[in-house]
C-alpha cells in the first residue's frame, strides 16, 4: 500500500474527473459502498478465484462478524442495488463508483495491495447493447486521459445453459494431457477448467491451440448476444481482437468478457480496464436473478501511464494569495485572509521570521500575489498588494482587496 502525495494527486485528479465526466455523459450516477463487506458476500463472487481464495483481507470484528476488505466493487454494488431499492426503480440502474480495493497480491509496479478502481455497472437489463455501451464508456475514458492507443480483447464465455456442456468438452480434451500440465492447471482441470485457457505457464501453452473454443459452442441466445455486441462495438468505431482464451479471473462472468491493454505492449502485462456481463451474480448473492454488466479501470495503472507518456499536468499552487504580516499581527493577517478568501484561495504565513524570508517561501509556493501587512498598515486597515511575476506593488485598503484580486 502506498501514500499518494499532493504532487501525485494532480494527475489522479485529472483521471478521476475524466472518469466521473464520461460516466455522467452516459447517464451513470455515482454510488459509494463501504470498503468492508461480509466475507460471505465476497466469497459468493467465487471461492475458486485467486482474488477470494488467496488474496482476500479477511478478519473478525469485535462483534465476531467475519468481514473482508473488498477485493472488487461489483459484489457490493449489486448488494446495494437491492438493499437500496434501486431494483424497484427505472431499469437499468446505471452506476459508477471510484474507490479503493484490497488484494493480498504480490506487490510490483502497477500492482498494489490497496489500489483504486473506476467501476461502472449497468444492472437490471440483459440487453447486449449495454455490453457495448460499457465498452464504449471505458474506451471513452481511456481516450479522454490521453491513452488513445489501445488494444481491446473480447470474448464470450457462454452462460449457465451452454457452458456446462462446453466445460465437459474442455475437460475431455485436456484429460489425456493432465500429467503434462503444471500443478495449478492439474487442479483447475477438476475445479475450474475454464481457467486452463488463460494459464500463462510455458509448459501448458502447446495444448491451448487444439482446445475447443467456447464461442463455437454457445447456445442460441448467447450466440445472438455475442453477434450483437460485436455489431455495436463495430458501429462505435472501436477496434478489437477476438481472444478465445480470455476468461477473466472472477467466477461470476457470463457471456461477454473484455480487457483493455495499451497497444503495442508485449509480453505479460496488466490490463488497464476489464469487465464483462455477470447475469448470475445477483442470484449467487441470494437475490432474485438479475442481469448486469460492467467493468473496472485501474486508476493506479492509468495514472502511471499518463505520467510516463508525458501527460502535462501542471499542479496548481496550493494558494493564489499568501498573506504575510510583520511581527505578531496574527489577527490582522487572519482578517485580511478572510477578506481575500471571498475571491481567491489564500494561505497565511504565521511564522515568526523576517518579511524577506517569508517572501522567499511565498515565491516557492508559486502564489500569484502576496499581501504584506506592517504595523502601520494594520492600524489604517491597508495592505501592500504585490504581484509576484511583475513585482508591481500597490497600497490597497482591505475592503478593496477582493476587487483587485479579481483582475
Ligand atoms: P479485475 O479485472 O479484477 O475486475 O480488476 C479490474 C481492473 O482493476 C484491472 O484491469 C486493473 O486495471 C485493476 N487492478 C486489479 N488488481 C489490481 C492491483 N492489484 N493493483 C492495481 N490495479 C489493479 C474486477 O475487479 C471486476 N469487478 C470488474 C467488473 C466490474 N466486472 C464487471 N463489473
């Protein structure tokens, strides 16, 4: 976990603002859910997944409840959709959330134990058009922050109707090679065969090419949805690659799954944003069966790329105006600051040091103006207003400061 210092926050603010703006431009509303959920709710997301099995921060609270720091937001957003009565409102519920997630993963560049996601969910309508909508929204956000060169990978992994038969085929195909697979994949063959397809270990690669492809074994409804998603993503002018091995790390996905990468990035790399449809999640949480689709973008990775690609973000100075008073004129300094603050951001230097030294720190801070107050000024309720760049200095009555600072 890491601190984000003020100088780093400037680029984060750009990414967060773009996220909120693009979400609102598609009619999505903000939702905030707690970072702690019942561990039970999270486990229903998929006990077979690393995110839950190995990476969950789990603890008992003082009331003996078994809780978890959320490793992702979708499970909690779906819970809130029902508990908050959104399921009774206009459908779909279009929601976005920006906040921290927690996974006990091996930390490395672009992968943290506390990381931030921009999460988007459309819940309550099963139309494949919404799959394309959230893909377009994700692309819009990444373009908006200057990451235009993207590679979108797309797949469909079927649903509860057609996937079981496909998984049997997949298992039957892999069974003869079982002893040649690496340890985890031998286990996956029994517990979660779909994950055989996204194994990155070299010894398992030769078997993938001959494996049956899920998109060749979709039921009629899934096939139609798959065709519509592609049609709409094409119509949005977004390029993509079909990746039959893309299956995603969370168990709740049905039909469309997708991941955005930086174009040209090679080797094993991390997705900038990823998601898919999760029509079985609400039911797995114990609610009435309700379709949903969404994605999450990783703010840590996106801001790192923005910084690396030279995205110009000039951090504004913390204050436009610095008020400096001579000696112990703290009351006068605070009064003047209050007056100036009606039109500009203002910091007061209360340190007991020479005016010269205070001028130097005001300069460092990048303030546009300095307001100087000497003992005589304070008595007459005047001040010396100095514009730092030009060095121009004029005497101004306190009451006239706002008008001067507005120019
Ligand atoms: P996810 O693929 O686990 O999906 O995470 C989404 C994004 O979060 C990733 O593409 C990546 O950018 C970022 N991310 C994940 N783990 C880390 C980490 N340890 N450090 C930094 N960034 C990370 C989900 O979480 C789903 N809930 C997405 C979703 C929403 N599906 C449907 N709706």
